[in-house]
């Protein structure tokens, strides 16, 4: 495929200066592409990013490294759609208690505040003391109820809300308030005229009075039996329930008698046996006796009770030696681990264990990171790992310059002794990923940057368009073309005056 921009032989480093950008012409479609791309250009000033909140918030707000000033502008943005989108993105990306609080308190009481609270609950958000107090007195019962879904509502507020005039609020307050209530308050809630509140009391006091068959159907409609103490007869009946979903939920119940756990360990349903195998009280021998078949393609999540033990070095040693791969992969998500545990997990036969160690653990060793790099390029949650890990090897990499594996071969450019000649060589490599890596190297010549704009691989072409040595006239041409404008807008040498012009209202 030939380049539309020639060979680049005519370009020199300092040939283009002055007002050449004045000739940039573009249409509406180009402006849309440019604005979308500028949201991800790290050279764009904060004030222009703030302006993009008016036009392309859906792109900008997904940036993990969004500047503080832009986050603040989004919290205070006059458009509800922008504030709502900010909340939605922060479910995955996180946000401070102070910003969540400002976002919630700036809304007038009503549907919008309620909507943001439900999103905040999904994000596991925490608020400031002031925000908790204000929301607890919100005139909307739905808002007060939604507040109680947050993970860290102060106990005193939960207690106060058990006297709320709205039954749904009293019901929602019971779980957090119950341990802090006196006998009279407990008696009052137990005799509440509304059944929903009385059922919430039944669930809240399960430690003292296990759930019985008489209450089960009503309580089960609104509460998860996996976390409630059940009457022995009820638990035995549920163990034999025809619905495997019921048995699966029961298998994770921490209050089950050992004999019921043993019966569930022989359940015909795979998911039920798997839930049993993850129970924390099992010995390694008991766990190994449970017949489980774990699909290696199945998405994995760290097991909460293992995560809670991440600071316990002896527990990490014990669990890292487990025959259960889900326990080992949960250990591997710890940020810090003892050296012997790291060494064991780095040699684990399961590649997801090694992947989790590479993504989450700051102690992951260089040789394992290099191994994982050959087949993993980063995820949405950890896009910079394993390559961006602080322990990733950065020296003695020239030995890979001729390696047949392209993921290793490209690493030679990271060696401090690599040369511009190697960059030029890799810019013509047979593998597109190696060429794309060369297109990110600041030592690439202007001629090669222009040549690579005609590469047969679209990813290489897009990467080349972002190279700072692309000559200004060529970059202007790329920006004026709808097909290439987005990639060109990520070029760090794009003048701020051009950014201003292409993001101005009405442009």
C-alpha cells in the first residue's frame, strides 16, 4: 500500500515554522473525530479538556488519568447529562468521598439525587460526614432509603432512620442499626405495623434467632440466605431443594453445620460443589476432596475472604500452596507478598495465577513479567501491566533484537544501548506490532514516520500519525481528512491554538 504523503524525503526537522497552520481546513465530521481524540491527548491543556465536557463527555470521562481540574469541572458542570455520565464512569474508575459528596449535594432533592445515589452505591462510594447528615434528612423517602445502600453509613444515622416515617427507610436501616439498638428500640421495630419492617428485623436478628421455615419464604424474597443463620430444619430442607440455584446459594452460607456442607460437597451440580470448595473453614484435604472442574476460560474474581487475609503472611503462604486454583489466584491479587510466596506463584502452572500476580502484585519478578508479556498486553482494569510494572526488565534487551517472537523482539528498543538504526530497521519489520512499536519511538526519522502513514496495517498508520516528527504540512493534511483526523489529533505537537480552534463552540 503506497503512502498518500510521499516518501518523506523532502522533509527536514526545522523547515516548517510560522503560520502554516492557518491553512488548515476541515468539516463538521472532522471536528467530531478531533474532539473525540483530543479527550485522550495528554498534551491538551486542562482548560480545553474542560471545554470538551460540553461536546464529548462520553469519551473524556472514561480517562483514568483525568486531571483534577477536569474532574472538578465535571462535578460542577451545569448539564445534568455530564454529571450523570461522570457518576457512571466512576463506578469503575473511582472517585473521592469529597467529590461524590459535592456531586450529590449539588442536586436538588428528587429523582436526580436518587439516581446518583443508586450509582454511588453500585460504586461502593463513601461520603463526607456532612453529606451523610444532609442526605439522611432529605425530604424524599426514596433518597433516604438509597442512602442506606452505601457501605459506610455512620451507625448513628442508621439508628436515627429506624424511626423514619417511611416504612421502606425503616426497613433499609435495620441491618446497619440493629447491633447498636437498645431493647426498647428493637422491640418497637419487631412490632412495627408494616410487614416489610418486621421482616427486615427477622433478617437483622438472625444471629440471635435463626431464620425458620415459617419466615423463610417472606424473608427470602428480599434477603440473601447465603449470609443468614438458618434454623437447622430449614437448612436441611434447602440442601435437598430441587432448584440448584437454591443449593448454590446455601453452599456459601457460613453458618451451615459440617454434615450439611459434606452433603453439598457431593451435590450433582458443578456450581454447588464449587461454592462448597471455596468455603474458608475447609482444610486442604477437605477442599481437595470436592470434585470441581474449573473452566480456564471462565472470568475470575478474587475471593473476598482471601482478600481480607492479604496482610496475613502466614495465611498467604498456606493459601498459595493450595491445590485450589481460585485460592491461589486470589492470593496473587495482593499488592505485596512475602518473597517465598511470590516465587511459588510466579512458577504456578496456571497462567491466570501468573497474570494476576503480574497485574496486581508490586513484587512480581522480572522473568515472570517477561513471560506474561509474550501473551498478555494489558486489560481495561490494568492497561499498563505487565509492561508498565516497575520490575519489568529495562536492560540487557538487545539480545532480543533478532528473536523470532515479536513481543520480545520489540523490547530491544527499550535497551538504553539501542540505536536509531535499530528503530529504522524495526519500522520495516515483518510484524505489524513491532512496526507499531517503532512508530512510537522518538528517534524515528521524519522520513520513516511519513512512510509509515502508508503502512498496510491500520494500527501502524494510526500510530505513525501520532509521531511528533510528522511534518506539519503532512499533519495538517491528516487533520483535514475524516479518516485520519482522530489519529492526528493525538499528535503531541498539535498547537494549542489549533486545539482551541477545533474545540470552539460552533466550529
